[in-house]
C-alpha cells in the first residue's frame, strides 16, 4: 500500500480572487459580483437599497455604481469571506453596515 501526501500551502490564508463577472437581477434588485475562493465560486451580493444609500446608485443604472466602486466592494467581500460570514445559500451579502 502506498500513501500519497498532498502538497498544502505554507500559509493558512484563503486565496480569494475576483474575476470580472457581475450581474444584476431585476426581480430581486440585487447586484452580484463573483469571487473565486480556493477553486470555488462565491456570489457576493449587494442590494439596490445599499447601492443607493452608500453609492447614490441610480435605479436606471445600478451596475454603474458597482463598476465605479468595485474595489471597495471587493475589499469588503474579501473580509466577509475570510471571516466566513456566508449566508445559508453559500453567498456573501454586503450590507450597509459593512461599508
């Protein structure tokens, strides 16, 4: 019997990247940006209410606020992912209090 050792990373930090994937759901009025977390896709969601409150998003172009504030949203999403603040469906919800 041969035992195989799996190579693990030297740090305990989770690798989080943000591919340029984003979408708007007009039914729920929620914007989503995708995060790649250790080979797993996580949706990071932000409501229209939060976009308007924090970034003065227009109802006609909510994704413009996402694009203009992407680095802020990614930084907050990273913090929530690293603190494992996942919703029941596995997503991350960025709330007004997080910004």
